[in-house]
């Protein structure tokens, strides 16, 4: 594995194109991007080993992530008789563009959020059924909450600011441990349809 340092975890990248959101919505492409986040920098072979796929199965997904600007080529190195490309994520924090009101962009945001929640559900189910996660008393290492609450405009704005502050506070002081257990953190706030 690469010994490249992690990028600054506070660095942000604004997802400005629907294609970027759709690329991250594809399950394997999302896994490839998350694998690169864990590695900081790596080859397709290293990403494949990390996420449990074959390298051959990932070339298309890596090309797609590079094409939309989410992954950057970061040099080459010799691996035996072959030269392999190295890749890194464009940033560790991705944000949507709140000023973009284009319908295609907004649909891509919603589709991406749905894909993220599906992945969170799969990972939570897998972790609970495999015994990697436990819920109860002092063994809480998996937590999933979903609730509906009526909020006025000011309360909604306050909640959004609190979530943003929590993410900013946590990520700015995060000391990355490459050997630590990885956790999928999913946060979301969306209006319920009128009944």
C-alpha cells in the first residue's frame, strides 16, 4: 500500500455537475472513491484489494471518476514489470452547490442521496448480521436514527447549521488512523411529502 499522506481533511470540493453526482451514485464507483479516500493515494490494484473487487472490474469506474473530475491521476510507479498509474481523490469533503437550481442537477442530488442511503442500509445490515456491529448498552458501535419532526423555517435553518458545524468540527480535528476501523457516516435532512 501507498505511504502517501492523506490530503488535508478540511479541503472541500463543490460538486457542480450532475455527472459528478451520478458517478458517485453508482455503487461500484462510490466504493472506488471511498477506497481512495481510505488510501489517500493508490493504484487500481490497491483499491481493488481494499474493496474486495478485481482490478479489471474497476478500470471503467476509475475512468469515469477521472472524467468527471472527482479523481486525479497522481503519477506512476513501477510494479514488477508493469507501470501502474496512481490516483487520489480530488478532496475528502464533497459539497453540493446550493445555488444550482437546474432541474437535472437537483434530480442528480436526490438520486445521489438515495444511493447513499441504500449503501448505508446495506452496510448496517451486513455489519449487524456479521457481528461487526452491536447495538445495546455499552456496545453501541452502530447507530441509525430516522425520525420525522415538524420544523418551521428558523428551526430548519438552525438544524442545518448545527449539522454543518458538527461535520466541520469533527473533520477539522480528525487525526486519520489508516489502521482504524472505518465507519460509514450518513446524514440527511429532507422534507417529507405532504400527506
